[in-house]
C-alpha cells in the first residue's frame, strides 16, 4: 500500500481526535448531557399528594351525604334536613379540590357535567318528579341532576324549613320527590366511586397509566399535557367564567345573571369560589412537593412563576371581599364581582400563553373567547 496514503489516513485520524477533544473541553456540561427537569417526580407528587387525596376526600364526603340522605328519608325532620344540607355543602367544598382533574377516568364518566352543571333546570326536575321515567346523566337530564339539583331540592326557592319538609312528606308528589332526592345522591355516589376506583392502584390503576414512562413527555396526550390542559380549561371556563363572569354578566352584554351562581339556593357561592381559587394555587405549586412552579424555575422562568402565584394571591384576596349569598352581592355591588373576574383574567394570560410556551405544551381544547 502507498506509504503516503497511510500517512494521510493517520493524520486525518489524529485531527479527528483533536477536534473531538477540543469540542468536549469547551462544553459547559463537561461533555455530559445537560440535566432535565424530573417530570416523573413532579407527576408522582401530583398523583399521590393532590389528585388521589382530592378524590378520596370527595368520596368520603359523598358517602357521608348518602348516609345523611338515608337518615332524612327514614325520618324527614328539621334536624335531619339541616344535617343533609351541611353534608351537601361539605361535598361541594371538597369538589373544589377535585374538579381540576377532568381527564382520564373523570372524562370517561363526564364527572364535571354529571356533578356540577348549573344553573340547574328546575322545570326539568319538577317534570321528572311528576312523570318519572328519567335517566340521570343522560343528555336531556344533565342540568337536572347532581349537586345543583340537590341544592334546589333540599334548600328550595324562598321557602321555609317547614315547607321543604312538607314537600317531602305531605304535599302531593312527596314520595316521588323523596325518590328523586335519593336517586340523585346515588347517582353522584356512583360517578365518584367510578373515578376513585379507576385511579386506585388496587382498582383499574389509572395512576399507573398516568405515571408510565410512555406518558412522561410533554407532547399531546402525555400526562403533563392532560394535566395542564385540564387545569387551564377549568380556570377559564369553570372558575373565571362559571363561578364569577357569567353570574356577573360578563358573558351576557353586561346584564347580571345572579341566579346562575354555583350554589344559588344554598347561598354559599362566594365561599366555593375562594376555595376553588385557593385550591388552584395549591395545584400550581404542587402542594408541598414538586409542582409547575418548580418546572418554570428550572426553565429559568422564575419571574413568570412568581407572577402567577402573586396573581392568584390577588384573586384570592379579591374573592375574599365578596359576600354570600353571591347573588345578592351581584345585585348590590357587582363592581366588586367584576374586579374578581379582572384579576382572574390577568392570571389566565400568564398560564395559558406564557406558561405553556415555556413548558412546550400545546393547548388542545378549543378556545371560546379569544384569550
């Protein structure tokens, strides 16, 4: 073989080694792959310390409500009615921490629509009681079941405790009304039980699916994509609009709709709103563990993380100035309610546009108002 050719090959190999060595030495990472944020640990924290406990607490409260409904059915007294009313409020407060996770099992059983479609359709409720043959959870009964329907049934519209009890005991159709009450409680319980069982590692183990390596990325359909999309959708349509904007008239050309508040008959809608916004901040920061705030800080977006948390604190403070019944607050001082909407709107831009951009997450639900 030609000696000059061999010398040429040797020189090329030597230059390759030198170039590779220089390249490795100039790399700030020392030639190693840059560290990545531990999304798996963050998702495990969400699953084990927020999602499962939220659903478990909701199930406990629903079970208690079911027991109290049975007691009221057996003895429809004023004391048992008050106990049932308090149980319903406890369920609705617990729901404020569970309603963010409408993906996976919750999406399969349409949990949010089944449990909390409001304002409730009182005409449909009365028609169902009178005619029977209803199927709770069907499309035509979606606004005639769940927690808002129970709110109407056990609080009534401008009636006394005695009148509510009479409606379940001595008035025409009392037996059918009691059946509708019990059926609704059973319907709520079945939906919640289904979701809890589906997440349970000892059940259908959706937790395992949520934490699987194959779902650990940031692409569409990944666990973090499902979580972030669900939380932003909830924020926009069901917290900002549903709890505040729609009743205040933001979506009806400035005409307030006080009867569209979340707990219109029970009269504690403002309390639910504060609980929901507070729960939302806990969701952002991951409770006491790794959360989206840590992910943003890892991506060198500390200022954005702080702005989101400060904005939520402001929204919590503004919502805390509201009074119950929120329907009366809207009628007497709607400017204060609009102020809550405005502070929530400012945060929405941060989470829906800025946060998703930093984290590389695509919004997969359809926009409804150009935000």
